[in-house]
């Protein structure tokens, strides 16, 4: 199973940005964590991070036919991007939405997720572990948002 892990804006600033919320570990630490988790779970992982909405749309389109699942943390674009939702719908790859923090307890503007309606599941507030849980959901083929 081939999984693409997509991270949006400012996830490259982990370890520096708002450490009280996102912790002290870096984006490279996240990549290492996910590589170890993928090895343990027996899946192949590829990583993409961008601060640009269009670049994320391009990456999703480029992934068409190449991956069996996406783990995506669109970061701030979660709350604004119809374009990322449409790209996900276009390529039709099972996708799990991940957030490091528990967005449900944060600002009002973080309560909207444009991609959630498309995703098979959402994992939030579990830090790096959330990415591993997302991979497991894809492996098990669970659809917790569906019927
Ligand atoms: C985030 C939550 C978003 O609201 C925020 O804009 C981020 C990170 C998270 O992982 O908790 O940049 O997606």
C-alpha cells in the first residue's frame, strides 16, 4: 500500500511555531516518526509539504493513480480551501484528515473544515501519533464519516 502524506502551510515550522500548541519536535522529526510507523505497519510512505495552496492542489493531482491513500493535514487551508477539496474529489483517493492539535476546542474559524465531508475519517489532537492512526485507518479501510 502506497500512502502520500501531505502537510500544508507552516507545518515546516514545527518546533519553532507556537510550541505550547504544536510541541518542540520539528517537521523532520514528524517525517522520521511517519517513516518508522510506515515500516511497522508495512506500507510505503511519500511526503509532500508546501506553504502554497496551488502547489498542494498540483501534488494531489500528480498523485492520481500513484497512491492508495492520502493522509492530509492541510493546516490553515483546512478552513478555507475549496480548491483542495475539489482536487481530492477529482482524484478520488481514500483520505484521512489529520490535525496535530484538537481544532474542535480552538478558535471558531477552525471549526470549519472544507475537506472533512470528503475524508473517510478525521484524527485530531493526538500529535504525531495521529498520523500513524490515520495510516491504520487507511490500511483497515475504515470509513468513520460514512455509513
Ligand atoms: C493544524 C490546525 C490548523 O487550524 C492550523 O491552521 C495549523 C495546524 C493542526 O495540525 O493542528 O496550521 O492543522
